[in-house]
C-alpha cells in the first residue's frame, strides 16, 4: 500500500511538472509572438545585460532544448519508476514463493505427524487385541483347571457334588472365595495358637502355685503322693481343658444347599479376647464396667457359646479369681 501511495504521489508530481513546463513553453511562445508583431525585443532578466534581443530561431532552439531536457527528465523518472515497480514485483513474487514453500513444508510435516499417529494407534489397538486374547486364554486355562479339579473331587467324593456353571466370572468368584476362606482359616489357626499358649501359661501358673503350696507342708511322706496327685490333676485338667476348648470353638463355616443343587458356604470370622487386656480388679468401677462391655461386644461378634464365654473370661481373670 505504501508503495502504491508513493507511486501515486510521484505520478502527481510528474503531472504537475509537465503542466508547469507546458505553461512555461506557452509563455515563451506568447512572448515570441508579441516580439514578432511589435518588433520589440523580448523581455530579459535583470541579471542578463547587454544581450542582443532573441530572434525567433533562438527562442525556438531554447524551447526545443527545454522540451528535450524535460523529456529526458521524464524518461529518467519513468525508468526509475519502472525499475522500482519491477523490484517490487520481484520482491512480492519472492515472498509468495517463500510462503508457498513454507505452507508446503508445514503440510508435509502435518501429514507425517498424522501418519505417525495413525501407526501408533494401530500398534496400540493390536497390542490391546493381543492382551485381550491372552487374558481370554488365561481365563480358559484356569477354567479348564477348575473343571478338572471339580471333576476329580466329584469322583473321589460323589456326595459333595456341586454343579459347575459354565460362566468364567463364577469360576473367578469361586477362586476368590477359596482364597478368602484360606486367609480366614490361617487367621483362625493363629488365634487358636495364641489362645492355646495363653491357656498353657495359665495352667503352668496354677501348677506352680499348687506345687509351692505342697512344698510348704511339713509331712515329707505325703510329698510323693501329692506330686502324683498333682500330675494326675494336671493331666486331667489338660484333657478337660483341651476337650472344653475344642467343644467351645465356634463353627467358622456353615454350608447351605439351595433347591438348584448349588452349595453356598458362609464364613464367620473367628473372634477371641486376645486383643482385650486382662481384667484388673483394682481398677475403678467405670473402667471395669467398660471392660465388661468390650468383652460382651466381642462375645456377640464372635457368636460365642456360654462355654466359650466362660473359657475366655477365665483367661482374662487373674489366677486368684479363676476358681
């Protein structure tokens, strides 16, 4: 836009200069005409003195020279204008070519990026399809293993036959239930061992107190009989405690067979009083009441029988209050 404005201004200046030249030429022509008619020498500048009046030939020569000079100036200006116009055209053509090349390179880059993205998506889809097929194969493998195990179990013990559904999610749920049952069984065994250790410690403390009492006696002849009786009492107490403990353990698993022939197993967590501190007879009344409330809550959660409650209570009571 600036270039076009400059070109317009230069054209306007050229037109103005041409008009001024034409006016000067017209003035010279008028002056020469007056000189010829009146035989009066033409007007000359004050700086030019003692000049001979110009003849028509001189005026014509001056006019031709001025016109030639103006024509040469106009041709030079026109040549400059054409050169500027040509350079501007070349510059614009170069800019257009550069912009076109930039657009082409950008288009090629975007095309390459799209192609790379498409290849990545195809690779991800193929990997996902392979993973899905591998997962299906693993599920089929585990399903066949479960069917074979179920068939072997049914052949060895036909009374415990449970219908095997064909859906894989049910097999996965069965496997999860087996894992859950195994974890609960391990926790139950750990609780049994802890309770047994505590029971053994209580029995050893009772035997130690009984022996100390027997040693305090004055009759040496009764020591052998007392020791024998202590051993018998310990053995009988061990047998009774073990039988009592086995009878008092709540059933951690119950089974129920539906009308469709499916067996449903219900697992109950084993709860004992190992997490509860021992009963303190010297504590305040509120502390003892709170301890009894905790013990009762554990008994309800574990589904303890009366024998189990008595057994756990004896484990928590001090040795002097157990009998």
